[in-house]
C-alpha cells in the first residue's frame, strides 16, 4: 500500500486522487533502493506508510513534524 500513497504540502483539488488526509511526518527512513525513501505519516492515531523518491523528500523538504497531505489512490482501497 505504501506505493499507493503520495504526499503533498497542500490539498490538491486538481488531482485524480480523491482521498486526502491531513497528516504529520512521523519518520523518514531509507528505502530498499538508494533512490527511495519510506515515510511514516501520522494521520490521527494511525500510521500510514508512503514510499516516495529520495528526490521528493528533498524537494518537499520533508522532515519529522512537517504537516503534509497524504493522497491515497482509490484503487488501493478496493484491492
């Protein structure tokens, strides 16, 4: 499911991804490949994993405590 979660700094009303959750970055760890990162998002009492590129972590200046929006693909919810 981590591959079906993207991260935005603001809610994106122009995206096909309809499921958005206000979250806080809980932790960031290296992914299995150097180009990837695993981001743990705290969305209320739940943790949501997001697999993103290391480049995206840098471009969005993601760090623990940052307020972000998780975007979850609808197709992932019905699988």
